[in-house]
C-alpha cells in the first residue's frame, strides 16, 4: 500500500476485515482480534441468539430483515436472497442462522474459498431442499466460474451442467427448488454488480456502541453463569472495539481471572485488573497497537515515517503492522496516513501520556534529511 492512503474510516474497516482473512494467524492469536478460532466458534454456538427478538444491536438491519421475513412467511414463499456485509465478529453468521430459524428451514453452511470450481457449487445447489437457506461466507472469494453459475441459480433457480468437453460438450439444464442464499462478505466492493444486484435485501453491519455491547456482555454472562455488575460490564464493553465477538472473548478471560483471583463475581476493579494482565488497555489497544504508537511517538517524534521503517522499529512484518494494527488505530483517530508516511494524532500523544514536540523541533524521520 502506498503512503498516500487516506484516513477514511470505511476504508480502514475494509482493510481490517481483509486482514482477518489473509493474516488469520496473527489476527486470531490476539485477544482483541476479530477472527474466531476454534474455541471462539464453540463458545459462540452456545451464546448465539436464536431469533431476531434476542439479537442485540444493528437496529435498522433487524427491523428491515424482520419485515422481509414476515412478508415472506405471510405469502408462504421463500425469503429473498440476503447479502450481509461488515467487519468480522459483528453477527453475520448469527443472522444467517436466525433467518433459517425464522423461516423454519434448514441451513447449509459453506464459504467462498471452498468453492473453487463450478462443479463444487452445482453439487451443493442440486442437493438443497425447497426453502433451505444456503449461507455462503466470504462470498467475494468464490471463483469466477462458480460465481457465474450462481447468477442463474439465484434468478431462475436453474443451473446448466456441462457434460463432455470441446465441440461435443452438452449443457444439461438442472431445475433447482426455491432456496434463500445468504451471502456474507467483509469486502462488498469486490462483489461484481451482476451478483450484488441479484440480492433482494442487502445490509451493512455497523460497529456496536458501548451501550449495546454492555447488553451483549450481560446476556453472555447470564448464559455462562457468571455474576457481573453494570460497571464491570461497562469496563469490558469499553475495551471491545465495537465488536461482540471480542466482548465475549474478553468476558471469558475476565471470568477466568475472577474465578482464580476473586470470588468469581466481576466488577469494574476485577475487570480492569484482569484486562491489565492480558495487556488490553482502556481503549481496547493491545501490545501490538501500543508498540506501534510508542515507536511512532518516541522514536520518530510522531512522524511522518514510512511503513517499512515503522515495522522494523516494532519488530513485526510490514503486513502485520499495516493490516492488523493500523486499521483500528486509524478508526480510533490515533494514527493518520499521509502522502509522507504515518503520523500520530494529538489523541495518540494524550493516550500514552506523552507531550508532543514543539512545532519545528528537530525530531522525526523527516529531520534526518534536513527537511
């Protein structure tokens, strides 16, 4: 990525989501990472709401989707195809399961990277039951031949299976029962318009407000049989980066601390002490985030500094800094990308309790070359 990147919040959210796919290892290992590992997936299954009434947050999406599903049930028809976009951990998979439950239909779950050939998709589509929900995660990563087959399947509930090769190849039409496709993507802009236009309902999942995350924490604590007060829930929610998946993960780690170091109940002091042990500060920054900021501020006077130089100073790969740490720092207004390099904002100095250098002081990378 060039230095002339903007600080647009939507762009930073897209990069964070893309990094979750391509850098699953570093991102999944972080306590504040949005990628779900095996433990997260197992726990999430128990914590997921079962219907729209239980689903917390995403108010506009919830109201709109409720109307779509109610109307479909009233007509006795299959629900329109649904496209859900947004960063990892915001509830796209949960909503797909709720759609199936609300429609009283079974659900089939797969992902774009798993469908590399049109034949893979044809095998899945041909085995669907009438009204079944097909959840296709990371739909933007599906292969082009499978994508083109999906156009006809979504619109006409039909696919053409090619038999043979060369001049003797024959297309055999295969009728499909009506089904509902729920596509999930972290990069809606990568979907070609013909595919995007075939979805009857599209929704973008936003990051959660702290009050909504407090409700998520209270609900999860109840299901996990963990005692927590309002201040303890607020402490966890405030460090969860606007993401329910991270809130649930932090809750589990705080629960462990409370069981070992206290009486098992969680309050503000216990939550704060636990998250200090796990190096998650009051704004949700972890060790990597703070290392990037500290290098930028202490070694380079707040910048501007090139990405490669910053990565060497932190001791991480360039891609890890750019795609794992930076998006959240940009979204929080702690770091900016400029044509000359990365620059710390006044909020970054304040967060680390440091005093910015005087205007024109001889600090920062730019002064090494007399500029």
